[in-house]
C-alpha cells in the first residue's frame, strides 16, 4: 500500500491534527496514522466518517474502496 497523500492534505487544509480527526470520527488516532501511512485500509463506513470530517468525498480519499460503485 502507499501513503494516502489525499487524506493528509485534506486533514491539514482543514487545520486538523490526527487527534482532532480521531475525536470527530471515533476512530483511534493510531488507526488513522496507519490509514494515512498506507498500512491499513479503512472500512467503507470509516472512510465515509473520515471524508465527512475533512469535508471531502470518500471516493476522492479512498478510490480503491469505491471503484465501480458509483458508475
């Protein structure tokens, strides 16, 4: 897996730390770190929570989870 640059950019643009994102999503900061660094793939529900918190679309942050779903 590779680093999720889109997630990190969206988080930083919104002025959020991983701890802030963890507080808003209920996903542990340690898990968010693994997701952001590409060592863990979130569930679709986690991806939706993260995207909502950083004001983005889940498909933009995690395209591999949503390929073919909205075509």
